[in-house]
C-alpha cells in the first residue's frame, strides 16, 4: 500500500506508528530519524523502523508519506528544515496537538506543490519516548484530520488510509474547531491537573497530607507528569481557546466555592449532573470506564 | 481475636471490611445490618457477613466491635438510634470521610461509658454498593484513626489491631488535622473533577468535543462519578477546610490563565514543578504509578 514511509521523531507516537505500520505489513520500507542520541538505533532494535537515517535529507528523500511525529514546539524549525528536500511526490502529515498554528507554518514554509495534511491522534500516555512505544496505541482511538481549502483530496485520502491501518477512526474537522475542542477535553484537563498538584503541594500541610493521597489524587495528578515543554508549546500555540475554557472552569469553581461556603444542601444536584454526564460519555463512546 | 463484630452499612466499605475479617478468620462472628432491601442477604451470599440482622438493636447487641460503615450524611441519626442499645462492652468506630463533625456527634449522643474511635480508610472506588466489595480493598492503604483527649486507649489499640487485620497501615492524627489534610488530597480533587465535567459539558461545543475525549479526560472525570449525596455531605461537614483549598486552587488557575494569555515562555518551569512533585509522590509513597 505504501512504498516508503518516513517518520521524523521516534518518541512514543512516532515509534508506535512505526510499529503499527510494520506489524500491518503495509509499507515496503519504514525509515526513521531522531535527533536524540541512539534513539534511531533503539527504534530499529524494537522493530519500529526498518532503517534509521542519520541525515535529515536522507529520511525525507523518496518518501511516499512523511510523518512529522514531533510535538508542536520544534515543528516550525522542522518544516523549515525539510522544505528544501521535500518533493511533490511526498505527502506530509504531522501529529501535533494544535493544528491552526502548525498548518499556517506548513502553508508558509513548504513548497505549494507539496501536499500537507494536519493530523492529531487522540491518544497518548504521560510516559514519553521510544521505550514506551506500542503498536496498539492507536487501536480504536479517534484520529483527527484537519483539511483546509488548500488540502489536496488525494493526499487526504492517502493519509486517511494510513490512519485506518493504525486501527484508529478518522475524524475530519476544521483546524480551528479542532483547537477549540481539544482545548476543552485535553488541554484544560492537563492544566487542571497541574494546578491541583501545585496548589496542594505548595501548602505547608503537604508533607503530612501527602501520606493520605490515595487513588483519587493519583488519577487527578497523572496528567501533571506529562512533558512540561510539550504542555508549554501547546499553551502558547492555543492560548485563546485555552484561556476561554479556563475562564469557564474558574467560574464554575467560584460558584461551587460559594455554595459550599453557604452549606447549600442542593449541591448534590450539581454533583449528580456531573455524575450523569460522566456515565453517558464513557458508556456510549469509549467503553473503557474500568480500564 | 474478636468475639462478635457488627457492621452497620453494607456498602463498598462495610462489605469489604466484612469480607476481609472473615477471610482473616479473626472474628468468631461477623454480623451486619443495612437499610437497603435485600442488601443484608446479598452480603451473606457474598460471604461478607455470617448473619444479617433485620433489627438495629440485634446487630448492636453484644458486639465487641461495632463499625459504622455509612457515609457522613446519615451518621448523626445513626448515632442517635444506636445510643439506647449500645453498652460499655462495645467499642464503636466509624469510616466516614470527615472526622471533627462525626466525633462531636458521637461525644454528644453516645453514653460517655461507650468508647468511640473515629476512623477513615484512605481507599475507595467511584463504584458503590456491596456488589463491588473486595476483601483486598484495604491492602496497603493508609487508615486514619483520630483519637481525642477523651478516647479510651484500650479501645484505640483494639481498633488499631482491627485495621491491621484489614491489611491497612494505621495513621494516627488529630481530627481537625485529618479534615484539613483530606480536604486537600481528597475533597479538592473530587470538586476539581466535577467542575471540569460540568464546565466542559455545559459548553455548546460539547456534543462535538466529547468525541475527542480520550484517556486524559477519562482520568480527570472519574471522580465525578462518585455519589452526589456523599460528596454533598462531605462538603457541608468540612466546608471551612474545603473552601480554603478551593481558594488556593482557583488562585493558582488564575495565575496560570494570565501567563498563558501573555504567552509566558517560562510556563514550562511551573509545569516541571508539578511533574517533579507527581513523580516524587508516587514513587516514594504508593508505588502504584502505572496501575
């Protein structure tokens, strides 16, 4: 199905893509490139790629599909670097968490003859790096593709076929809508987790209170373990949508605070509302409630 | 070790206590009482208790250890109800999530000759009811005991021995300190989860955005599935400590919001701080990071 697939960035996502492609035997060759010392060889040993390239021009050269599997932070420089090597025979896609900014860079920096398709798999772990790569990471996940008026339809179909090979479900949406939506269901949650950990741990009581931290705190603090640099770059490239969701969250917390302070006995209705929403979301969509 | 242990309230916690005691074979008899239709029989069938009592006076009668395994909400009425049956031969303990209020009710309502020891196991699930009871629920968990100046030392030792039979680690602390600490590590997290679910789901974008909700949102919304009535009663009986922690959380979120809005590139330092705290907490204390 694919002649040569190239992956730049062999971390959790890039490595898992390579493993899934090789497992599905749909590419004649999967090559990879990573700036990290020894990462390319590690990826080879783990079976994530057939061959590791030491030079950026080599990995880009002759690829039918080029996957930019880096976070949003280094993306602009990477697009700039590949611009002089990439030819119209190569379809370029990315996996970064915010799409408006990345697409504007791609449209600014890549030759207009090169097809670019923005992508974002809705999966991940708080653990990063090739060592945690897993060919099943994309199974049944939603994988957003965000075409624009300039997106080549044949390229879009090719990337959609690639997504299906990973075991994921293609979900098309507008880049700006994508950014607004993930700000609510993905970026706001990690900020809520980080603020929780920092607020609780900054308190003088923390040394004693941490002993009492159990499953609830563990769940609510998991996202705080994610990459600080990746989170920063997401916040900077999606600040408008994120601040809007944060305003709604803070407003809801302030209302809750007043009702608790006044011993409002109808608080349980607000809590029941959240319980109902949580049940309906995870029973109908994800079916993974007790994983 | 125990002659007769009585459990009032055969939900997740009461049922799990019964199972753990019977599995450890440390009580000659474990009896139970629950207001819910058929719950006592269900608990018998699951092996959580030896016998279900239909009448409150019968379950209290002759117990060496009486465990009040209800949430904080019905606790005052329950203490009132058992006050006329309970004798100085019975040690009474509870498992409710807030301790100052429960202990003041116990000291007000129980005869002064009856020993009461406040307790709170730092475990649980968002799932409630006898059907989810599990004898291993307390394995390696921290179990708070909150003696006061009035607490009988022999009774305290007996309850501590009971906690160890469950496989839990006894942690003694002052009732007010307990309430302040759990407000941070347990009550604030469930409020953060509820506010997150309600904020995100109230947005007109929710119908589309919910499709993109993945593991991060699932983790951060899990606590929102807990019992609304239990959460309300916790908030009402621990409102001062909870509002203080909420103020710190809201303040931290407001600062974060301003820094995101101004594209502050040192955001990653704040995020790295949370990451470090999360690592240190769960590597040193719980060792359950990847459960």
